C-alpha cells in the first residue's frame, strides 16, 4: 500500500538510480543563489525606478507623471512572470530542470547587467525608455521560470524526510536578496544627486554580475534531478504539460495561488505600502524605515529554514495553519502599533511581519512539489506561484492604498483585507496538506491516469 505522503519516510518515487547525483547541499546552494538574484533584481529596480528613472528615462514637465511612468516599468516585470512560468516550465518538464535553470540565469542576470549599461533619454531619446521596458519584460519572463525550477532542483535532490528543510533554503534566498539590495541602494543613494543621476544608479545593476558568475559556476556542476530522470519516459509523452496540469490538478494549482498570496501580499505590502505609510503618514524618517525593513528580512532569513526543519518533523499543515492564524490575528494590531508613531513599534511590526512571511514561504517549494506528478511539476508550480505573485505583489500594495483612500485614511479596511487573504490561505493550505490532495496528486482516483512503477521504469496507465 502507498504510504501517507506526509509520513516521516514516504515511499520513494522509484528505485535509486546508479547515476551519480549532486549532493543536496550543492543543489540547494545553486537554487538559493537564483532566489537571491531574483529578489536582488526586483528590489534594486523598485527604488531606482522611483528615485532615478523618472528623470533619466521619462523626462517630463510633471515630475509626478515621470515617476508614474517609471514605476509602470516595475509592473511590466510582474505581468511577464506568468508567461515565463508557462513557457519555461513547459520545457523544464519536457527536457529537464537543469537546462532551463541555466537559461533563466543567463536571461535574468544578463538583463540586469544590460539595464545598468543602458543609454539614457538624453543620449538616444525615445529609444531609451523603449529599451528599458523591453529589458524589464524579458527579465520578468526569465524570473517567471526561475522559482519553479530552483525549487525542484533543491527538493528533488533532497533526501526523503528532509525536503521541507532543503526546500526552505531556496525560500531563504528571498530575504537575503532583499538585504543585499537594500544595502547597495542605501549606499548609492548617499551619493550627491548629480552623481547618482549620471552614473551612480548603474552600480547596483552592474554588481549583479557577481551573483550571476557564482550561480552559473554552481549550476554547471549539477546533475539532473533524480525525479526527472526516473520519469523521463513519461515526460517525453507530455506534449503540453500546461494542459495536463490544468486538467488533472486545477484544485491544487488554485490552492497554490491561495496559499502563496498570503505571504506575497504581506511581504510586498510591507516593502511598498507600509514603508510609504511609515514615512509620509507617521513622519518616521526614510532611513529608519529602511533599516526596519532590513530587520524584517533578517528575521525572515532566520525563521525560514527553521520552519522548514520543523515541518519535516511535525508536518507542513501545523506550521502553515499556525502562521496563517497568526497573520489573521495580527492584521489589526499591526497598524494599531504603527499608529503610535514609535520607532520601536515600527521595528516590532517589521520584524513580526518578516517572521510570518518566512514561516508561510518556507513550506511552498516542498509542498507544491508533493501534490504534483514529476511530469508536470515545473509547469504547475510555476503557474500557481507566479499568478499569486502578480496578485499579491503586483496588486497588493495598490489594493491597500485604494482601501485606505476609500476609508478616509483609516487602516481598518487594509486589516480586513489581510484577514480575508488569510482565510483564503487557510482553506488552501488545509486542502494542499490533506490526504485528498495527496491521492489526487498521485492519480489514485479512478478517472485519472496514474504513474506506475514497473520493471522498466515509470509508465502511465
């Protein structure tokens, strides 16, 4: 009989291969550096778009219009993510995780360096913003396929019983990327305004070449994941992994979206809306707010692998449900504390948010992989994750601002919104960690094809 997928020693997908495999730690490091680069790129671009790009790429008689146009290029990267997840996920399921991860690293790293080399509007006119938007779209496309492959690289190389921990290491790359980007941006913004606009803004983008080289060296040393190798024969029969994933696993993918929206909404709301709220409404200095945001990332970095290790021992459901309940209970006190205008309260809020986001984020690589067959994992995970990123990251801060405006500046509407997001995440997490989701993911319902282990490998029946 099939063992429960959440037992300490679940039944392996197939017999161990004689082919030498990369160590779990090497795979985890190669995956994590991609997550670091992803969040470094995004959180370098945001401040630079707000502070610099309106002036040098979108000159206008109205500074507000110029800044708005510059920030719209930030949104373009989010729009491209689901498309990248679908296309790159398709080939990741067909020809392998490693090949696609080499491609995504070339795309994202190359584009980031390319942005740092772009001529400005003063140099080539309207072609400057056109090139910026184009590069930003390509970057978002590449990033859309990065997470799914990186998560699978770590999880599918990890030993059974420790996939939660090794999957969480990929997620820990996110706060590390935020910390690095915040530090670099803080340093370059200390420059005189003229130097910043002339050449200083290029430094954060060009520095990403260090991460790119380090990541490529690590990824070139990797072997393909064991799960992909064992399912290769079935993989080759999947002409359209997206169609198969949506047909066989619609509830799982919707639940992935519902779960990931919780942490991405809180995380991007803090990184964008809460920072603005602290500086403009509460009168706290921008430097203090940025340092508080870094403290949140440090807390996130510490909690994420810890939560992953705990989930390996007690199961992901207890970890996720606890974090989601805390999020719902925290939604109102978070703003009550901030409205005291105390710097200490701001640090408590930011640090607490980082801990909640880290706990929620820690489980998603291993959990999403568990509820999908290897033949469609890359595609299904990428679609669910990136769609939620657009909803929570792309629209979350805008929704928060709109709710506050409609409530006359009051924050109760934003807190209510967070509670609703938490409730959706609660239902989604319970479903994903249920035996029902486990059975459907392994094709045990009579109406669906299953993957069966035979003497010649995996076959679909």
